[in-house]
């Protein structure tokens, strides 16, 4: 069976205003020597005041200003002028019409937000799609053609990623997507490289939708699912480096991790490590996908982390990753209401960025606590949450430190030593939850100052002793 590599290039490897676009194309060309390639691209960062800023954030600021009656697309236009300015003359000219068409759609979305006085739903999804990932796909295809590759971009009018009607945090619909993949299938047969914007979907009716932030991982997995019956598919997430035992920005001595199980990668993604979107792993399992996923250092592809359903047993330190996440919230409510809320989050919203902590009983009533890993989600959806229990308690300002490893049960005294590390760092443990079945240990502290980073450093420094 012919090979197909689905390679995702995130914003950090594309570089501010496309500064690393030539390196991206060189990496695509290297992959294309051994396989057909689908390149899933994120929106590039842009330079604002001498620092790199998310282009998605710039587009959101434009949308919010439009909702207040001041639509102005110029910040996004300037960003794309800087990106296309890096291309040679013919490639730059080839991009002009495509990028111009996307900017017209972006301006139309801002005008819609201005009329409605709100930057939400279809207007928001349309603005984000046409300001970032869609034009980046056209630019990447033009740059690949300029480098001598047969390349084409997927046209949004024939988009293969069909989703449900949850516009701003949508969900992949496999059956409808399989029926819509014909255009992309033809492009893959006819070209060495096909580019597609990540993060973006369409409803059956043709309305634009978006995944949650970081959703380009999901696009890569979705493309793999769509074509795994026709090709020998592998997923290659191109990043600045392979997975490390802690965030290198927090821990200088972090070590590279060679293998992760789906479970380990899912937990790490939930708790702050930018490895692979946990929902992407869920979609793989739901669709029965079996293809390998690799996290690769784009600038040194020999450094990589393989993510498979089950990682090799008894390999290295059983405590693989220590990670932390701030701005978490705990919602406490009666257990019956909590069960209804969990079912709604799972079945209606398909939201999984929370974990259930140990229940407790007070005055003869059993209560459950849900730890939400995104405090902003709780703030935006408080009315929804209180539909299940109007008297639910909500506690913000919590930080979570997580120890990850499917075989941590082999590490003697790991829980006791973790508690000691937190105490030695001068921090107070507000809650601690350890379960062999979930392959992780959770420690909750107050999210103040650098408390989460201090806790991660303290535990990681003793990681070797826990082996």
C-alpha cells in the first residue's frame, strides 16, 4: 500500500510572519521523497512591537473591536503582506488573489459582527478561518510549488472536514466527512504535496466551524482517519523538539522521552503539555484508527517521540512527565447533578477538559467535584453549569501539577515523595488524588505567583529517585 504522511506544522515552527517558511518547505520536500504528503498548517504568528503574537489573537481582537462598532481588518492584512513578502516574485503573485479572497471574507465577517454587535458563532468562525489557516494553506502550496514540488491546496468550497453544528468548538463527523473527501482524494493522487488549513471545519450546510484552540492536531488525525483505508498512513507532528519530561521553559534539565502511550499523551495534553490534542486521541479510538503518531523535531528529525496505543513496558523511568497547569477551577455539586453534567459534557458538548476528584459526604448528601482545567471555560459557561445545580460551588485560582506514567505503580513511595517535594518547595497541598487505574497523580495548589512552576521543578528534581 502506498504511503501517506500527514505532517502538521504548528505556528511555532512556521515562525513569525512565516520566517521559517523555507525550512517548512524543505522538510516537506524531504518527506515527499519517501511518501505522498498532506501538510496541515496552522496560522503563523505575527510580529507586533518586536514580539511574536498569535495571529488568531489578532483576528479575535479585530472581531471584538468590530462588535463595538469599529471594524478594521488592517492588522491582519499587514500580517499577510509580511508573510507573502517572503516569497519570490512568481509565488508572491500566485498568492495575491488567494490571500485577497480570504481577506475579503475576513472583512465580511467583521462587518457581520459590527451589524450584530457580537463577535460569535458563524461570524467568529468565518473570521478566524479566513484570517489564519486557510490563507496559510494557499501560501504553503505556492511556496512548495516554487521549490519544484507538485503541490495544491484544498479548496474550502470542497472541504473534507465536516463537523456538527457546534460552531465555535465543533466535532468531527466521520461519515459525512468520508462522503465529502472526493476533492481532496483527487488532489492527493495528482500531487506530491497537498496542503490544508488546520483547526477549520464546515457543517453539512456549508457554515464555517472551528475546533478549540490547538485544533490543527485534530485536523491531522481527521485526515489520517479519512485516508487510512487507501494509504499506509502515518502522522508526523513537526515541532521545535520531541516530548520532554517537563516543559523546558520551566525545567532546564528536562530529558527527551522516546515513547508515550495514547493514555500518557492524552493526560499530558490535558494537563498543559503541548503534545497532541487529547480530543484527537479520543477521535482515533472512536474511529478505530491504528496509524502511528510521531512528534518530530523539524530541524533535527532524528529526535522524535513515538506515540502508540501501548508504550514499551519497563522502559526507562516510570515517571515519564511532570507537568503543571494554572487557571483551573473546581465545581462542586451534588453527585446526582454531577452525573447529569458529566453526561451533558460528554454527549452534547463533547467536552473533556475536566477530571472527577474524589467525592465527599456532608450532612448526609454526597457531593462530587469536577476539576476543570480551563478556568475560562467555567467563567464563560457558568449559567450552563448552574442548570444542573443552582447551588453548585465554583472555586477559581487553582493550579494543578500532574505526574504521568502508565507504570508509576513500579515507583515505590512516589506519592509520599511527591508530597514531601511540594512541602520542601514551601507550598501547601490543597488536594491530592492518586489512582493506579488512571496512571496519573494530581496535586492541587493555589495558583499564585510561580507556585505551579516551583512545584514542577521540585518534583522533577527528585524524578530520578522515584524510578
